[in-house]
C-alpha cells in the first residue's frame, strides 16, 4: 500500500491535517506530502529488506506474499523523487533509495530459494530495463548483477531470458548502461564457464 498509493502517507491520526490539505492548492499538497512520502517509501523498502534478510523459514516471504510484494517493489524503479525532498532532513538521497531497492530485491531472491519465484522477479526487473529513462535501466542491471552474485550457479537457469535483454542494453546509447551491461556479461561468463558472445 505505501509503495503504490500516494495517499498512503495519511493515517487515521492525520485526518484533520488531510482536511486542511484538501483545502490547499494542489502545488502546496505536493510540497507537503511528496518528500514525506519519498521518505516513507524508503523506510518501507528498508523494513522489507530486513524482513527478507532474517526470514530464514520463509514465514513472511511465502509464495503468496512474494507475488503480492513483487510488483509494488519493482514499481519503485520509475517513481521519481519529489522536487522538494531535500527540505525533509531525514529524507534519503536517490542513491540511497536505489541501493536499498537493489538490496531489497536481491534479498527477496535469496530468501525465496526457488527458481519458480526467481523467474517472475527476474522478468519484472528485466522489463523495467526497456524504459526510456536511464535510472530504471541502471536499477534493473544492478538487481540482475546482485542476483548473479548472490545466486551464483543457480542464476544460470535465468540466462535464457536475461541474455536478449543484455544484448539490447549493450547497444544502449547511454555509456553507464552499456558499461554495466558489459560488466554483467563478463560475470555471467565467469559463472557459466563459457562465452556468451554468440548469444548476444
């Protein structure tokens, strides 16, 4: 809920404040809620990462919860930071949020311990790399690299779907995207023990 709805920030204790906000101009609403919502989303991602990290018995991240959480978490790739988020002292930077997002999805894969769940996660992440913007592409690649590094040989089952996306990203006009894609291909080649160039 907090990852997907802009109104999620307003709790029952804030209904009076909400009434005041509704009377305010739209621009003022954005200034008041945007930075706080950005911060709240970051805290939710951090909390989920910690839950996944210590969920050794999959009491939290069972198949049902995995499916329910996957899309809202991946949707954070395309959420832009609010213009005035620097005005909130505790608001995290874009880099901090991105790092948390990568760790959260990476740990989600590790905790799931099932290629049945890895496949939809991998697919959702890869689809975000087809965005016109650089940030979702970079985030997608960083999550893929994190999964490769954490799952190691177990990631090989995901290569058939991943390789076509990497082939596209190797041709990207943005140098950071292209460079990161090249680094990931090298890591995958080391992992699989064979050259992937023939498939790219």
